[in-house]
C-alpha cells in the first residue's frame, strides 16, 4: 500500500516549485523567534532546521502543504512546540495503570516517600560512604547495610552490588572461574531478554554442566555430573515462568546434603528475593531468603527492586568465608553499588524489622496485598469524576480485573483487582491509548478486547484526580 501511494504521488502531483522557493531561510526564522524564545541558541537552530526540513520533505512528497504552513505565525507556533518538547526532561514520571506492580519497563519497584530524605541527603551532603567513623579510617560501602542484611536473613555475612545480574556474575567469577558448575536444565532461565544463566556463566569463566531433563531433575542427576572439576551446585529460581504437570526439582536441603558429601559449594539465585512469606497474604508461596539461608546454601543472590521493593541492587548473603572471598574480587569494584542506592536500600531494609510495617509501607508489598475494595473505591472515584462530562464521547465502567506481580515473580498468578474500563465512541481505543501515552504526564494502561483498561492497583490515590483531568483534556471536555 505504501509503495502504491508514493508511486501515485510521483506521477499525479508535480512538485510545487513555488512552494519550495517560498520556504524561508533559517536566519529569517531565527529573527522571527528572537527575542522571547527562552532556549539555548543551538536548540532553537536545531528546531528551526527540523521544521524547515519537514516542510521541504512534505512538499517534495506532494503531501498537503500550503502557503499557510509557511506563514510566520504557523511556523513560529510549530517551532515553539518542537522546542517545548526538546526542553522537557526525557526521563519522567508516569502513571502506571497496567496493574503490573513490578514493571521492569516502568521502573520496577517504587520507593516510599520516607526514602526521599535519605536520597536527597545522600546526593547533596558529604557522608560516611566509605569512612569508618569509629576508627577514622577508610571503610567499605556495603558495610553500611551488611549487619541489617544479616539480621533480616540469618546469614553470616553480606554484600551488595549493582543488580542481581552483577551479583550472579561476581559470585560465579569468584567461586567457579575455570571450574564446573552443575545446574538443572529446567533452570537455565532467561530474564528480560538480556540476562541468561548460560551466558552469564560463560562470561564468568565457569563451565556449565547441565543435568536432568527440561521438566524433571533428580538428585542422582546432580551426583552423576560431579567430577574433579566441579566447584559448585547451582540452583536458579525459575521466577518468570512456571512448569506445571510432570515436574521435579531438587530442594535446596537435598543439594546442600549432596554438596557436603563431595565438599562442594551450593549457590542459589533466588531472583526475586522475598523476606516475607507472601502466602500469608493470599499470594503463592515463594521461597524466602531466610528459608534458603537456613537450608544451608553457601551463597544466595537476589534483586533489590523486585519483591523486596527497594532500589535496583544485587544482594549477596551467605557464609562468612565465602562472602569474604567475594568481597576481595577485583570485579567487585566495577559492579559496586552507588550511594543513592545504598541510602534507599537501608531505608527499605529497616522497614523489614517489623513485618506489618514492611507490608504496609513498602509500596511494592502494599500494592500487592491491597484488598480489592481499595481498588474498587479508587475506580469508583475516578469513574464518578469523569462519567458525566465524558458521557457523549466514552463509555466508562468499573470492572473486576486481574493484576500481575511482574518482575518475574509469581508468573501466571492473577490477583483480583478493579479497573476503570473505557470504550471511546469518538475515536479508536488505540488512538485513546496513544494520546494518554503521549500526554506530558503519560498514563499507561492496557488494551483488552478493544477496551482501554486502567487497573487501579498500581495507581496512587493522589493520581486519581490527575487521571481525571488528563482524560478531560484528551477528550476536550471540561470536567
Ligand atoms: C531478575 C532475575 C535476575 C536478574 O536480576 P536483576 O536485578 O534484574 O539484575 C537474575 N536471576 C533471576 C532468577 C531473576 O529472577
């Protein structure tokens, strides 16, 4: 279709040479814009060139372009628009109406307001980041959260790095470089396209020995693969998919027992490390970090921004001698955690001293455990605000929907929620999705069965009036 169209325009619409000649010069347009345009001159020039180039291309393509498009008023208006977009930050807040709580593309976990002060202070003041106040000597940054992590997980020692992928790489590089690591075929997971256990293992210099069948791995499979070259048995939590049917996994306890007999190490990559048994709140049981440590696993790695609900980080906990070896690895320096992350992480970890406090104040946990009535109230508030004014243009209803945990945790599990469901009458649902997405404060929902769904689980109470206003603007009505 595209090709046909361009062919037609070539033959039937001769290029309007007069119009091309009427395109003003860059300098002339710059005169029109100054004074009064508050932007760096290089950006103004860039915007002018982009707009003039766009007009030139449109004229050459025979697209509808008239004298009016070249008028001073229209051009200045268009260029101001381009400049406005260029001056806006690229990295911006948005409203998550997807219902996916740990949405990797939308920033994974969000921090509680109480972390704000710690973050600002870490950034704007000097700190004891690597300074031991007791001795007045150089300290290590991860020591600031090590005791906290040990208290919460029962581990002997801990350190934190940039993210869990870095944690896995660092541990494997320290303990298994040039040696063999035995892992179940059913656990060679890929996370988000850019992290695959086999690839990370290859990077670390460890040789992967896969055992078992895709769906079933037995203890004897591991035992059969052990050789002189083996350094560790690795267990990976298959966090973002679920195997159902005829399946078998070997427990951490069994692996620890086997490793003990052969003097090998056991590592578990928990992925979405959870410190609270979420089955107490109606979610499916996931192994907690404490349980994994208690099983006798030598080293456990997990993410800071998945179920823990903190900043991006890779947490490593385990036996003291093992952790000390990991801390001495030169790679550690390249994977180190930054001060903002540390400040936020400490704030979050302290909330975990009391389970109820963590569940109510860590946003990820609060959202995951929110009762359907909370989302129902939010949905009704939003619907009430916009229903009358939008009545002609859009059908609005409150419906039951299912939210997802996301972040590769508890896949396949829908948690009951409520959504505001929009069926526009004056435009397609895709057009509605696009205008909400391109709003200065973008609103991201999902489309299901030709309806636009805003799941209220991931929308904050104070965002309800914002969404109402945005809907009013998008549909061009006064609320
Ligand atoms: C998410 C995940 C990772 C990667 O963690 P990041 O913090 O995103 O680097 C590694 N392993 C497992 C099992 C995971 O679920």
